[in-house]
């Protein structure tokens, strides 16, 4: 029996994001759509629709036209949802910018994405966005025309200057969203996702969660990431479930407070978030009995954590989702009625209308059930491609439409999948994807560094952390702090190496290729991480 599965047949929606939201708002106008607790905002679907229309007119007033690109560089806030919906209403393409980006990364994305307007806060308790934007723009001829700051006169002026949206015929096959994901070449790639990709992924995830307008989803995961803007927002737009933002960035106490006070029925998170929530000293003092379900995704989940979430957090129907940005993102999902073994031991089975096969990395042929190979996915959810990079697109999606994920997996006889490793050397730190090449290319700009190799090390809390082996130029000396200080403010905090080792040489094969697996083995042994590396994950 070959490792091939196709999710059950189910009619797909042929709607845009705006049409999907509009139809739901008409059905449940008075239901709570969004609670942004730190902003004191609470809107029904009808209120959110009116405000999104107003925002769309404001975008039109800026001179933006269909398929122009609009960037949002922000942590979670009500304005994120307004812009997501307004861009869909006006036929614009929303470009997600990671709020952890610093000047080096921001400049790259602004140049690559060709956005005409960027929306952001001036600063928050972590970051001075205006200063970073100024640094990224210094001496550069960047293509954006408008920088509009939330909570400022600029935002109010945009709304007051709104114009009627011209009649539009927006195809659901048109690009609606660009999400940047780290690439193996060292530079982030813009994943082109269509209305059809995103609407249907949210629709099918919502069906799997059995979500309705009676649900309230606590969304502590970031909106710039596909977890928030698809598994969060698109499920809401399809089902009428309300969204609750506990805080702009993850705060374990804020999550539990939001669940208790909003009577949330679902909660999302990567494993590290659930671990933090369960680890609060006052955890037992919160009433979480309203919870029914949720989604854990973004990184492998320790089995014992899943069991505690199901029991101690009152989430008996929590599910695991697996996927990647290039697939909108979810391709496999466990069921709310699955056995504990299936929910903690696998990443579920193929989503409806999704094909999955396990291919031999050597031959490309589909392997037998039980054999390890690369997980490949095909169907409605596969991206349109990488923005402006046809060569990378051809490498990722083959001529038969299969997306090659780079993840190693095994298909069981029951049609469920288990992720067993990564064909690529990507690091997953607390749900954030980090390609070593990207960090390496930045570190190469340090004047003292001759060569560098970056790998992931197992970590009990984050899943993995970043390690750099550095070979300095002759006669140079450096310290760990010197390297990390060089990174601060220039690359995202989660990419900065937690561990640094200065070496004279790297382990090599007989043909001279660097053996990153040996670097990892050496560090695991010398840092006594053997037990951590053996933690069982789903």
C-alpha cells in the first residue's frame, strides 16, 4: 500500500474574503466579532463591517487601486482586522510584516514587496517602529508612498479622506495576501496566497473544529503569521465565531484572564504558549471550564503537554494542525473526536479536498506506508507561487502541482501522519521558522567573522534554540556578547543565536561538505541535552 491519501470530498467555496465575511455578518449581525481587550474594543459583526467599509474607503482615498500592495507591520490589534477586511473589500493585496523585523529585514521586505502604503504603530513597549523604519529608509529609495501610524492624526486623516470604492469584479483566484517565509537561499520569500486559498482553508478548519457563531476563539498567536490571520481570522469570517485578542503580544496571564472573562470556547497556541499558561503559579485559580476545543500548531507538541491541555485546561476536543505558509497553511488536522493516541501521536489526516503523499527524497516515487519520506501536498490550498521568484516556485511546486514541504513524515495504515524530521535544516523556535542560511548571511557581514554555521539545538521550552559555530578571521578575537550585540536591532530577536562557539574548523565529509548534524551531535553531548533531544512529540 502506497503512502497516498486524499481528504474527503467536500464542496469548496467560490467566494472572496470580503464576500465570506459579508455573508456571515448578514447572518449574525449582532454577534460579537472581535474583542481587542487591551484597546477596550468590542465590535459586533455589523459594527466591524461598517468600520471595515470605512477603512476601505480610506485606502481608496490614498489613491490605492486593485492589486496594489498594502503592508501592515504590527502586533495584534483591532486595526489588523480592519485592514485585512478593508484590503479584501477594495481588491488590495495585504502584505504581512513580522513585527520582530529590524531595519535589515524590513528594508528587504519593503523593497521586495513593492508596497505603496505601510501601516504601523509608532512604538510599543518593546519596539520603536518609527526609528526602525527611519533606519531602514535612510539613504534608500523605497517604493512605498504612505506611512500611516495607528492612533495618530494620519490614521484619522486617512479615514476622513475616504472615497467611494469603484465597482470591482474581484476574482477569488486573485492574490489577497503575501506572507513572508524564510527561504533556503537566505532571503525571505513572499508567498502569494489567493482569496480561494485562504477562505477555503479557514472554512475547512472551521468544519473540523465544529465552530459556530456560539464559539469565541481566544487568539494569542500573532496575526502576521498564518496561524493568526488564517486559522484565527478566516475561521471567524466563515463561521461567525468571535475572536478575542488577549493582548498585543503573547502574555500567559492575559490569555487565561481572557478565557475566563470572555467565556472563550476555543484557545489557540504553539506548544510554548500552552506550557507557559500551564506553568503559571495561579493557573488553578482561573475558571477555564468554558473551553471546548482549540488548535495547537506551529511546532512539535510534547505528548504530556497535550494531555494536560486536554485535562487541566478543559480542552477535550483540542486538535493538532500541520502545514506551512505555502499551503495556506493547514494540510493535515486531527479530529475533535479522535482518540488521545491519534491526537498526541500524529498530526492528523489529510484535510478535505487535499492530497498528500510521502515521496522518496532520492527517487521522488511514492513510498510504501510506514516508510519515511518527504511530505508533499496538492490541492486548492497550494500557493500561487513565490512573489517575483519563478525559479524558487518551480523548486517548491513541481509540474504536477505537488508542493514539496521539505518535512520528513511517515503515513500510517489508518491514514494519519507523523512528522519525523526535516529534509531542510530549518529551525523551529517557539513556532517561529528560522532558516540557518538567513542568519548565516547576516553574520557574514560582521567584520571579524570568516565563516559561520548555524544549527538548531533541542530546547525543553521552545522546541529548538539557535546555535552558531563561528570561525574568526586570522588574528581576531570576539565574545558571545559581541556577536549578540551586533545582531540586536538588526535581525529579529528570535533569530539571534542563544549559543555561540568559536572554532578553528568545522566537521567535514570526505568530499569537504560541512556536516551540520555532527555540529548538533557534538553540542547535544557537550551541553548534556540528550534527554531534551528525546522528548516525545506529536
